[in-house]
C-alpha cells in the first residue's frame, strides 16, 4: 500500500517535471526525459519512450527496477540505462533530467566543458561543468546507453554529485541531476541560461573565456550550499 | 465521393499545418507554405498565394493536378512548381513545407550545407543537410520555380528522401518533407533548432564545425528509423 | 465633416499600428513611433511624445499640419520633423514607422547598410538598405530632427521610395515607410527579421557578406512588385 | 500611522517591481532583487532571501533600518548590504534593482563596461556603463556584500547617480537604480536591451566597438533629461 501510494506521487512528480521542461522552453516534441528514484524500493520512474506529451498521463510513466525490468506503465525512455547507471553510482541523486536545450547542447556539440565565468554559474555548480569523453565505436555498438552512463559515473568518481549537478555528453547534450526530479529540472534550466551567458561573455572578451577568480567561485557556492550558507530561509 | 471526402480531410490538414508553422514561430505574414499530395488521385493541396492566414479557411486551400492546373480553391502558392517537382521525383514524399525560418535561412544565405554536429541532427536527418547549387540567370529567367524543384530532385537522385527530409535553397531558405504534411512541418521545426545549435557550436569551437563521429550518426539515426529501431512505441 | 471623419479613422489606424509595434516585439516602453498622412488635407497624425502606451487612446494622437503646427490631440513625438521631411520629399509615402528594434538597430549602430544576402530581403526591399551619413555637430546643434529628415530625403533622391521602404540612421535605428501606416509597420517587422538573418549568415560565412546574385534579387522583387508580378491575389 | 501607511505602499511597490523583473524576462527562480528606500524614516524595503516568488506576498517584504536591522517581514536578501551602501552614498537614489539578465551579465562576466554605441544607450545612460573592479580575496572573505557596495560607491564618487543608473559587478551582473523602484527596474530592462545591441553592433563592426559621437550622446541624453529637455509631456 505505502509502496503504491508513494509510487503514485512519484509518477505524478516525474510527469509534471517532464512537462516543466516543455514549459521552460527546453524541450520540443518528444525530446528530453526526466526520472526519479524511490531509494527505499529501488524503483525508478521515467518518461515512456517515443510518445508525444499530449498522449501521456501521469499513470503512463514507466516504473522499472534497477535492472531495467518494467514493473508498470509504458515502455521506458531509450535513455533509461544512462539514468540507471547514474543512480547506481551516486546514492545522493534522487532525480535526473536530460534535454537537448539549445545552448547547453551547443557546448556539448563543441565537446567543451563550461568553465566558471560568473557567479550565476558558481551559485549552482561548483566548478567547470565537464564534458565527458566520446564513446568508442565498440561502446556504441555494444550497450550504448549503459556505456554512456558508465562514462559519466567514471568522470564523477570521488566527487559529491550534488556539488556538480550537470554533465555534457559530447556531440549529444546535457544531463542534470539533483536531490529529486524538481531539482534536476531546475539544474537543466539554470545550465541552459549559464551556457548562453558563458558563450556571450567569451565573445565579448574576444573569444577567450573570462574566468571568475576561484575565491569568488567558492564564496558564491558556499554562501548558498556551504556549511555556513546564509542564502536561503524557510517561510 | 471518396475523392471529395479525402480531399476535404487533406485540405484541413494542409490548412492546419500551415498554421502550425506560424504557431511554431517559423513564419510571419504570408511567408511559407505547406502542401500535401493525394497519391491515389494525383492531386496536390497547397496554401494559396499572397493572402494572410487570417483571410484563409481550410476550404480556400488550392487543389491542383500534377501539371499545376487548378482543380478547386484559390490560386496556388507561387512556389507550387517547386513542390510539384519534388513530388514527381520522390514517390515516398507525402508532404512538403517551405519557410524562411531565421537560422535555417541564415545557413541557406551562406550557401552552406549543415554538417552533422550532434545527435539532435542525427536523430532526424541522416547526414549533412545539403545546400543545392544556385540557379543560373537562364534558369531564373525561365521557369524559375520549376527549375529550383528540378535542381533539388537532381541533388537527391538515388537517395531515400525520407532519410534526408530537408534541403537548403541557396540565398533563399529551407524546404522540408516527410511522409505527410505533419512530418514535413516537424522537419522544418527540427531543422531550425538544429541550424541554430550548429551555428552556436561552431562558434564555441572557434569557427570550425565540430563533427559528430560517423558511427554516432548511424547509431542515433538507426535507433529511431533503422531496421532494428527501438525508439518509438504505440500507446 | 468628411475631414473629421477621415481624421478619426486615420487616428485610429495610427494608434493601432503603434500598438502593433509593441505586440510584434519591436518596441518597449515609449520607444518608437508611427505616423500617417492625409494627403488631401495635408495633415499628419503621429504618436504623442513621452507617454506610455497604456496612457494613450486613439483620440490622443497628435494631428499636425506640414509645418508641424498642432491641430488637435497631445504634443507630437519629438521625432515629428523627421517624419515631416520624409513626407515632403516623397509624395508616394503614406505612413512612417520608427523603432529601436534590436537587430536593425545593431546594424545602424555599426553604421553599415544591410546588403542583399537573400530572397527574404529581395522580396521586400529592392537593394541594400542604406545607412545614411552621420549628422555634423552643427546639424545636431541646430534643428536636429529636421536635419536627419533632410539627410534621409537627400539619400533617396531620385529613387522610388516604395522600392526601398527602409533606412538606417547611424548610431540610432531604423525608419521604415510604405503606402500607409500598416505597410510602414510591416516593413519594420520584416527589416528586423532580415537584419537578424543577414548578421547570422555573415557569421556562418566567416564574417564576409554572402551576396545574393543581382538576377535573383530582381527576380524575387519583381515577382512580388514588378509589372508582371504574380505573387499576390485578391480573395 | 503615517509611517505604517507609507510602508505598506512601499512594500507593495517593491513586491510588484520584483515581479516586474520576472514578467520582463530578466529573472528566473529566486534570482534578482529590488529595494526602495523611505528617506524620511530611513527604512529600506527589499525582497526576502531564498524564497520563490510564488511563496511571497507584499506583506513578506523585508523592512530594515540603515544598519540592516530587521524591523519587520522576512529575512532580507543576502545582497542587502550592497543596496544599503548605494543608498548611503547617493541621497538621490530611491530604488535599486539587481538581476542576472543574460546580456548585461555577459558584459559583466567579460569584466567590460558598455561604451555608448547608440542613441538607445544615450537616451537613458549618460556615458559608458562602468564595470567596477573585482574584489580582492580579503574583501570577499570579509563583509563581501558590503564591500561590493563600497566599491560601487567609490566608482561613482562625484557623479550624479541619476545620470548613470547602472553598474556592472565583474563576473557577477548588473545593479541599476533610479528615483524609485519602478525607475530602477526600467533601467534594468533598458540596460539588458542595450547590452544586447552593443554586443551585436560590435560583431557587425568586426569586433571593434562603433562609438557614438559625443555630441550625439549629449544631444540625446539632454533632449530627455537636460535643462531644456523636450522629450516628455504630462497628459
């Protein structure tokens, strides 16, 4: 019963956060996908594959176990295995979003990480947003999506994934994550804005990346998320 | 009777897909046109020329035969002959769209094809979106629109047009196609987004086009449209 | 009576076309102004100066004679004299619009005319959209707005102003015109789109302006507006 | 009583102007903040920190004295001390806005002031919008926000702050001000548009900043705000 109740709420959240990607202008057609994990029951809820948002309801969300077996709902997104590997590697992660948002994808297509050029970046991501290595032909011929997930996990080994909730897949686009689905989508929105600003400030600077001093990066990140953070309040 | 019934539905679809170009932000004023073909009766339905969308209804759509003779409705778009030549050359094509959308047109004005820089491109178009050769003064003085259609047909000779549903007319803008009018409009929308990303990733890369490896292009195209495609599902 | 009736209609048109600039995204706050002329009575209707659109009604539109004397309504836009000089120089012109729209203004700020890079341009403006010379300190100290109008008139001497319904004031922004206020606003909208495309296609082309062949320019302009035009139809 | 009545109105204005930043597209999530000052009672009203707009009402606005002590409402924005130093240094200033708007932030990230490239700029800001110097590690470790406010005050020493209602914090973003909160937000909106135009006209000009002649800058600024200004009227 509890399981079913929680699942219903999680499916609703995943459904709504998928729609949030659309209303924020990050996703057209069937592009993009959001998932969330129920850590207690080891179940992942994700957008079904290859269907338009107009055809989907919260009940249609795919529920799978950690091996990708379908528990209920429609067939899961083809990107499921990428999500699963990230969940397996990082117990802190509760939600994952993937988009082809314009500016973040442009950086991914250029195969370049996004260095910290300003406090907008430092307020949300602690350091350069990395672009992982390209997959080999063998990795693509094999379990393509799983291998991309493994490369992401490998890249972040030893890091706190909540301090860097975004990664670029080269030639592909961004994946973002956070403590839940809502946080993962917020990171997608912020990454897109940051990616645009970074490109524009580079241009204004004559092509070179104008770097924010490290002490500014640390100050801005820690005033929001550090041990002595003073940015937020509860109402 | 069947003919009339089918035509009515086709006119409605063509009308709606023309409006879809407007609501997607690809078309202002009277710019752009969408057509569809009834292969059984060899009739083409296309937006009438030189009238604002507010003045048009589904009934006004122009119906012509394969020689361009008006069967019913208002006078057809001046670009009719371009559409007709594409339909004649490619029996697989069921719908065609033409826009002056900003970023795709910028590539067309630069007289450059759009190389595959990412999976967003490879997911929908299998290879570089070609820019055809410019027409000669003689071709422009003659049957201008027909000649442009012939050049497009010539450029795609021997290819499966459904694997490359877009072309750029140099100094002009994009034409896209698909199995029906809806697919042709989707290709216009996706092409515009892709054209923007391609330009931005080139800039981030210092001007050079960052190419997606061929094996990635093939993987992404075929997971959606190949013999073993696993991207879509029916609900 | 007839005069009053016509004036009322003209004031309504000018009011609505001023609002059209806002809804098309070309104008924020009090920026921009549209006027129209009643050639029979030599009266010009123009947006009042220095008031937000929310505070204005059609009745508030300023009516002035050809010397700028206020006949009725609120005080006219500070740019009135620019409009008056254009009306005096070109009897074919029935309406004028001025905006600080982003991309056209960027060209104006660069003090560069916009060359014909594509058929979107050639469909509406027959040749390069000129940027006039900068005013001298003396011209600015004197009757600034009148002098700018005179420079525009001088630049277009001997040309049919309906074939080139746009000009850039250097360091300032675009002025557009047409047979009436609606046409002048359409030219502002199209100019903005064209200015954006031109900049982007230049970038894609490595900085150089990719020119449309002259025979293409002539073909596209004349199929819409030439003696043998075949683009438009009445419904 | 009077105090309470005025405060209520000021809190409403600050609340509405914070929302205006969102509806103008300058702010997402909790980014940005607007404040206003009651000079008679030396009280500042500012957006509370770390809460989404949906969770806030006018009554929640923070009221503080000139030392930052909370008088009523929720805890103030972490940027409060920046606002306070600006109010202390410039008695003419009645309202302050801070955003991370895309284009102005891109200039700030490039650590470059925005030179006067056109009359859109000169109409509202009399000269180059300055980018202040970066804070030292010591200044960041100390009272970070207060120190940024002091640097801004130092940069504007001896100037009339109403003639230059904007500044860029390097690697961070814009702060704007005016006679009241509404004016400060208008300056944020105009700065963003100007920052975009400046970047684009520089690009069109091959990278170099195309400067507006000084006599044009003075003419445009003074026809709106000089002793003999003739731009505005009351209705």
